[in-house]
């Protein structure tokens, strides 16, 4: 019997070193300094504070939407929850199986072919070998790549990478589902298939954490919303309440 899913994140701050390579990055530095997001690490390097003192708890049944302007910290938070980024301060505790839909090629080896990537994904998720043929059939049927499954992924078009990546990421049913906006990519026919498969995953997941600029998606799928602003939590509460505040400020701006 599986353990009930939960996420606990406390006092989390994430920073990245800032490297100058162009006039554009210098402009970015000035903008970051104006908002107070620049600091220094133990090596005295200039760093951008992507997240500052973020904390919340999620339990089975929670559906959390992340909103905020570009650069607010939404994707950084998702990647921190997925274990891709490590906090410089604070803790992240995740209990339960987790799938992160953050990037089309996340976890894929582009020098291997499609079938080999399916096998790797199954082994990484600790599937028994007896379950791997069914996983391969499911991904192959959904991605509709035909003979391309036997070619290296680096030879795929961008659209084919999206289809394989989406099929791989959604072939397993996790307790915790993290999603960024890339799942909206693809042609019209693929989007129709993708939406149905995503809805099945969302319904089956115990916990959902979703980052999107679509207020309609937030209203449809989320029961709670966190508004991120320059790496800080600006508001955290019921969907309608937080969206009303966010949209009111956006309209005033």
C-alpha cells in the first residue's frame, strides 16, 4: 500500500550566480539590483535571489496553481520541488512518487533512440522488467513516431521531441504531478490528445502543482493559488480570492 503523498517546503531560498556576457545581461543586473534581488554568496560572487523564504505544505487532494509575471520564480519553484535545484537555505520534503512535466527533453538522452529512452525511463522509475513492454507500447502508440523510435533522438524535429517527451512523462501515473506550461506545445491534433491525457493524470494525481499564465486553466484545475512576485510569496489562498487580487493589480498597472 502506497504512502499518502505530501510536500513540505520551509524557508526555502534559491540563488544563482550571475555571469556578465553582454549589454543585455548588464541591463538585467541593473534591473535586479533595483528590485533587491541581487546578493553575494560565500565565494563573493554576485547572485540572483530566485526564491526568498518560500514555505507551504501540501497534502493529498491539494491542487496548487502558481501565478506571477515572467521571472517571478514559478519555474524555479517547480524545479526545486522536483529536486533539480537545491535550496541554499531551507528544506524541501516530498513524500510519494513524483512526475515533473517541466521540459520536453527532461531526462532524455538525445544520443539514444526512442525505444532506449523508454527503457531508461522505466528503469529509472523502478518498474519491473515485466512492465517495460507495456510501457513501450503505450509510449509508441501515443507519440505516433513509427520507425523514428529506432533512430537517435537528436535526429528528431522539435515537434517529435515534444511528442516523445510528453508520452514518456505521462505514461506513468504519479502521486504528485508538477507541470509547467510547455505541455501546451504541439500541433492541433496532438494538443487534443495531450489535453485528454493530461486531464486523466490530473484526476489521478493526489497532489498537483501547476504553473501557467492561463487563468482559465487555474480556475478549472486548482483549488489553491500562490502568487509569486520577485521570488517572494505575495499571496497564498483560495483560487478565486488570490486571482481577484492578482487580476485587480494587473488591471491597475
